[in-house]
C-alpha cells in the first residue's frame, strides 16, 4: 500500500516545496582551539593561528548597501521525496520551484536596513503520485491548478523586511496582506495548506531561508581569513521541527569575492511533529552541504548552492513509512542596479537541474 497524497494534501504541499525555516534569533559562533572546539562568550570565529593559511590577509565580511540599490536574484529549489512502501518499491516524487525576484534597498539606518522584495516571474513543476503539473507565470494555462494559483497572483507583488546588524530579519512589513492577496482565488478549505506552502517557498520564511543561506551566514563584526570557521545553530519549527547545526569555513578570499563552505548536521527538534489528519512526520537525521560566493563590495551572494538531506519517518495508525527529502537550493544574483529599473534576465536552468524537468 502506498501512502497516497489525497489524505495528506496539506502536508505534501509543504514537503513538495522549499522548507519553512523559522530560525531562532539566537546565534552562537564558536572558536576552534585545536584539537577541541571551545565556545567563547563573544561569538568569535576560529583564530586560525595554527591554520595552514598562515598569515593570510583577513577582512570583515559585511553588508554595504545604499538606498536605491536594486539587485535581481534567481532562486531554484529542486526537491526529491523518496518514500518506502509496503510493496518494497519506493515512491519518488519531484518538484521544482524557480523564482525571479528583486530586492531593493529602501532605507539604511545605523543599526538596520529596510529591504523590499518584489516577485517578477515564477515557474513551478512537479510529478507527484503520477500527477504532472507545469506552470509558468509568463504563459499560464487557461485553467490554473489550485495549488499554483498563489504563485500566479504573487507576480508583481511583494512585501518588505528589516535586517539587523547581525544580518538577521528583525521585522517584516505587509506580509500578511501580501499572502491574502496571493490566495484570494484559492478555495477557503484549501487556503491554509496553500498559504503554508507558499510561505515556505517564497514568502516570509522563504526570504528567511534565503537570508540564512547567504547574507545571514556572515560572521558579524569579526575579521576573517581563509581557514577560519564559525557555527550558527538554527531551529526550524515548521513544517517539521528540526535542529540544524551548520559550520562555515572561509575557503577563499580575494579583493572582490569570498567563498564560504557550508556543512551541517540535522537532528530532530526538541518538541513536536508535523501532522496532517492521522499522519505524523518526524525527523530522524540529515545533513547540509554547499558553498556560497559573496561579493565583498556589497556582502550580497554572487552564487549559492546548498543541498539538504532530511531523513524522516511517517507514522500512521496502521503503518509506518520512511521518507528522505533531498532539497537542492541554487541562488544566483546579477549586477546591482543603482536607481534604475531592475535588470531582466532569462530563465535558463542552471547546470545539473535539467533532469526530470521541462525547460
């Protein structure tokens, strides 16, 4: 017996989209004094005194933005969900969400910066339980499936958020209204599931995920040199509680760019499980791995590629199924535009994402 999605529609909307990262405000950075990891109260990264990089030059990686700056980004989230079945033949589902959006700098204060996000184009496709869906906001079908209507209506819309000195989101403006506008054409009984999936993929938490995997990984207020390491724990509360412990290593530092390696472990959250109807989903473990290249001039990501593997168990009254979700998130940025219109770029797929997906 396969675990069909009909009884778990709300849950799979979440699983088929990018993870919803409710990150805690607490950030811990540690210093490595070989051979052990030792925590210090100031959140200083490793000194690298015994590093093979020796006396390599160091630099503080930080945001340097000006009011009026706009930068277009493309984010591609490809997911593969593999689930065991009683027949022994695994069920494999795929989804891909591709978003073109622009972030504009509206205000810069001494301790925070206000940014506005606007969505310009969305492509979404999935193959779930034999059902294939394809949507492109530039050429929508006559009848748009309910699950993607919110993506259609988010184009040309957006909201605003504030980043604090530690490169974390401290406030969000207009997100609730934005979400309501995007789901106005979704039946009320399905709205919660669609809103949760949309929030995870492209809304407040999608932006939080983008920040955490790019801007938010910068070690605030500390000069770094190649070989230095730091850590940031993150707690994810929705849709499935989990704890993520990422370690960052500055691999390369040039006059124009910094390359950061990302590795981490995923464990079950301290409390709670994701549930839908009679099914509960619990994380049993996982890992994170990737790299992020940052422009030193602005502190913004040039490119980021992060893969997350999450192992889970689905508990039902009469059966138990194992799942593995593999999420590959690619972020590309394009040249900053000061005061002008946002540069429009194509939507060609990045290398390695063609696979089972349409161009």
